[in-house]
C-alpha cells in the first residue's frame, strides 16, 4: 500500500535544512574513512564496493539506497545462498561499527533520506504493512532512528514498526538530538546488530496474528531450511520420517504439490521474522483435513508449537473445515500433551500404523487457545 501524504509540520522544513548542513559536514569529515573502507571492501569482498538497492522513501516513493557492501555474492555452488551464509567476519565488523552506512549520507544530501527517521526497508514490504504501520512513510527514512536506539535489529517487527510510527507522531528537534546522542552509544556498544537466528534481521511478512504468529505460504526459498529441520535429530525424534531428506527430492516434491488444490503448506514466523514452524493441511474433500507441524529445532521448548497449532485451528475455521486429523507417535509425550491441550482426542475408529495414535478435533469455533506444549 502507498501511504497517503499527510500534512507537513513546521519542523520538517527546519529538519531538511539541518540534514543538508549535517550531511555535508559529515561527508567531508568521513571522506578519508570512506576511502579506506572502500579499499578494504574491494580487497575482502571484491566488486562492486557499493551496495545499491531500491527502497521506498517519503510517501513510499522509490529511491536508490547506497551503502558499503558487506556480503559475498549469491553462489549456490559454494553454499552461499542465505544472508547468514554470505555474511563474512569482515562484513559483521563493518555492520557492527556502522561504517557501511557512511555512503548513505549522499542519500541525505540528495533529499532521499534524513539523518533521523525510520530506516528504509525493502520495497516488497509495502503491501504487507497494516494501515498503522504504513504511516512510517509519512516522513523521510533516516540513517538512524528511534527503533535503532531502542534495540536495532534485536527488536521484533511489531515493536520496531510501532517505534517508527511513534517517531512520526513525536518528531521534533529535541527528539532528533536525543536519538543522535543515543546512536553514538548504541554504535560504541554494538547493540542489536542482528536478531537471533539471523545475520541481520528476519524478513517482514506482515503483522502477527493474535497468537504472535505470521503465516505465509511455503516457498521454494524455504526448502533448504525444511531439509535441515527434517534431518535434525530433535525433529526426527518427534515425527515418523523414514527417509533422509535431501534438497533435490524436496524440490521435486514441492514442484509436484505447489499447485495441488488438495493441500496447503505454510511457514510460520515469530514477530521478529524468525521461521519457527512449517505446517500444512491435506484435504479429503469431505470437510476434513490432516495436518502436519514441524517446529524449528533451534526454538523447541519456547511455545512456538503451541502458537502455531492455535493458528492452524483458526485457519481451519476460516476454511470452513469440520474437523482436523493427525497422527502422532505414541512415545512423543510432548506432542501428545500439545495436541490434547488444543482439544485433540484419540480417534478410536481410526486404524493408524503401529507406534502411532490417530487424533482428531472438531472445528466448531475459533478458539485455538492452548496453554501447554513445546
């Protein structure tokens, strides 16, 4: 969604003048540092030295953001696909010291950005914002901002975007001065450089639901993660998987099922964008669906299975299903507690394979509230 331009404030004109003065002075003072960093990037990471990407600015209008490069190029043959794989120790140091941000001062001088404001995020996030979150584009994006001095990438997406909107509503010379002072401290302490489980910050897929879950369809980019989870001993101990998962077979499976109208597959993220579960339904055509649920082994025991299952119950209600069915290993006590707490009961009429229990749950109301489980 493209935000509707709001009325400007008197401070906005003063703010733009201050941006020009401060950015001009900072560019002159940091020019030797930028040259030295550029040489180091060229030697460590190769060309190009600068990272350029189109981002939405004031009122959602696109501009080209310029920063120092901190990651290696995508190279599947070398296993360089995700941000975590492409990030090098050198790149982490650049981000920790914020030296990679120095070329962004040119964006400030051009009028694309401000010294202080919400950080410019990816263009594909625009249609995912709620109307409240989209208000972050009522001002120019900033080199630093309120969210950056209140936790940076360690914040969850809901908190981060709420702080962006709070800045829009409260912006003033005094607030900008406090943010700039706190930015110095945050950089020196190297606070919030990355969110748990990510090289920087997990992707934003939209506002979280009432269970704190962001749900999106399974995508081809999720398949390496799916293979890693299915081969993790913690996951295999909880589900009956007889095969050794590998990427080629998983890709072939995904190509077969991605347009299959008899099933749906999702990835669940927490509020910060960390993938916490993969799940799905297979429909039988009579108002029932069998479900599966794999929880990220790195976050077992934190309640993510409980929240994902509650989300699946809500989704079943939205789809008009009459019942959900599943099979669970008889020795998986944690899963049995989880499903029983969500209202699942043993299906005495079913004939599950040896070592498994068949469970079922009617979908007659949108409760989806469970209190126990992994």
